[in-house]
């Protein structure tokens, strides 16, 4: 009888513990950079996010997200160390005040950045409509990733040459541009978050770049490890800003980062991955 009661007590403890661990729904959204800064390896097509059709689409997309997974936190690809600055801008936006003045910005790059970038157009909009007081920065770009050395390293390779690399980049760029050719913004996001897009993104690193491996520097594995390190740091910045009370969160990052984070989320016991096609 004592053993029976001990078993019941143990069961009640284990049941109570399991009930406390409620997984957070994580809506992962990989996107293109709305302001097209030209930082990607391939050349991306332009889409005017400021035109009426795309602005209406953003309103509809954010409304759908809120209806199904109203997020308590929205994470964007802004420098983690500059999170305070990001929230100063968001506070202005949230209170219907301009957070930038185009006439005071001299460089066209920054004019497009503040007026078009997805962090502001998509992230700020979603956070405000969700009633969030803050928005969360996650980016970390201080890991050296030596794309500039790929051509010289391939010249030493007995397996590949630079034209092979260009062909892989073209394959990824062509698919991404086919996504951007979609008329509706919803279709663009669905395409950028498709299994095919994620496979091409990760495949470039695992199937190709990792094989540029010669002693003593093992350039390819080192480059791939650096890419993983950057994404893992970004992911840690998400993990450490999520609390047990967060039922739903949204992550808005470039499609290349989303391809990586999909695997991280799947293997994180605290999180439940929600794909964009479950919402749109």
C-alpha cells in the first residue's frame, strides 16, 4: 500500500511538472530584404514594398498572423547589441510618430533601409498591431565568414572550380527570383519558406562549400562552421529573450537564416515550429 501511495505521489509530481512545460509556438518567417541592399551572394530582383498592393498585402498578412497566433514577442534581424536603439525607434512608430526623417538622411542606402526594410515594414507593423510594448533584436554579424576567399580556394581544389560555385549560386538565385516574381506578397513568402528553398540554402553550405576541404586550414568546413555559429548566436538571442509565459512568438529573418533556424526550432524542447503555410 505504501508503494502504491508513493507511486501516486510520484505520478502527481511528474504530471504537474509536465503541465508546467508548455511549448511556445514559434512562427518562423523567412523573407527577402525589402530594401534589397545587395548583400546576398546572388543578384536579387526588386519588388517595391511601398506600392499600394504590397502595403495592403502586409496589412492582410499581419492580420492573419494575429488572428491565429497573436504574438507576445516579435523578433527581427537587427543587431542584438543595438536593441535599445531599435526600441527607441519602435516606441516612436507605436505612438504614431515618425521614426526617421528622409530629408535628413543623405545616403540612399539608409533612406531605403528605414523606409522599406522588412524589420520596420513587417516587424514594427506586426508588433504594434499585436499590442506589444517592445520588439526584439537578435542579429550578430561579427563572425568572420570569408566568402571573399572562395575563388582563390577553389583554384587550389582538385574537386571543384569557381564556375561550379557560380552555378550553385545561380541555382539558388534563380529559385529565389522565381519566388520574387510571384504577383502576391503572400505567394512570395510561401515560396521563400518552401522545403525547396530551404534545401537549396542549406545545400549550398553542406553539399558544396563544406567539401572545399584541404589541410591545413580546411577552408570549407571552417566557413560552414562560421555560418552555423552566426545563426546559433542569433538563435540563442531568441532563446534567452523568451519566457515561459510566451505562448506565441514570431521570428522575421532572411530566408537563409530561416533555413537554418528551422532545424534549431525542431530540436528545441521549449518550442513548437509553426510554418507560414499554416497561417497564410
